[in-house]
């Protein structure tokens, strides 16, 4: 089981990140300041470090610089929105990726998995391509006719699950298990709500869908029926 170290001075960030990573099978250690984070990282036994840039006692950038002098463990930086300089400097210091705060925990988990695949040489999952729509699970980007779409993390996950199996009919419960998780306490209508928003991004309506089709009494299908 891979171990991830989450270094952030906000207890809520450590708690949420830990919960989502553990749900995906990772062991998680945490630290609330740069010095403790560096100490734990240098002790070894880690698959990856999630490292906030703004930390007490020692900044995340300084931790990354010190860590790179003795270790090749992958590092994902957490940086505040708009702090482009920190992101660029962090990558120059040897960080493997960055996530902008406030972030979706699902996006963080996806970035952790992508970095681990990349650094281990594991084959990355292929993009889902249908006509002029491209959904890339590694970069978590979506483009339609060459134009980027700005989707939420849940909208992206929902679209990817549908788009990588065109012609297949999914029930709402199947989509909830795949996107929201087995322990999701909500009702199945949450799928309908997110699909309304997703269809708007795709420029289609429920009356004349191009990509996402409702199957009466069952659920949803992406693309043409086989």
C-alpha cells in the first residue's frame, strides 16, 4: 500500500485529503508545518508528498528545495489561486505537479494517481474521444471542437465515465457508484442535476441531445446506440 504525506497547516485540508486518499487505498501521514513535513519526508517510505506552499516554520518551496537535495520522491504543490510565480518556481525546484486551492478532493486524488503512474512508468489511461469531443483523464481537460470546456471535478468524472463507453446504458445507481463512490448517502437524482449542468457545457438540450441521451425508465447513454 502506497503512503502519501500531506503537509498543510489547515486541519480541514489534512482531514479531507486524508479521507479521500484513504478511500482510494493509500496510507496517509500528515504534518502541519514545514519542518515536520521535511523531517517525515526525509525519513523515507513515501510514495508521494502533497505539500502546501504557505507553511509555518518553513515554506513549502524551501521544503521542496531541501527535499530535492536528498530524494526523488514525487511532490505535488498546493498553491493559492493566482500565485503563478509560486507554481513556476515550485516546478523549477523539482515539484512534479501542482493543484490550485481551493481544490476538489477528487481532483487531488486524480493528480496523485497521475503523478504516480508517470513516475513509475505505468501506462496512463487513454482519453475518451467521440467525434469532436475529447476527455483526457490524465490532464483532466475536456475540449469540444478544439475549445476547452471548464467543468467541475464531478462533471468531469461523470462525463468521462459516460464517454469512455459510448452506446452503453448506465443506470443512475451505477453512475453514483462510479463517480460519487459506494458510500454516497444522497439520492440518485443528483445524477440528473449534474447532467443538466454538463449538457449546458456541451451546448445541448435534453430535447435534442448530441452526446448524452436519457433512456426512459433506465438511466443514460452516451452517443449513439450500438
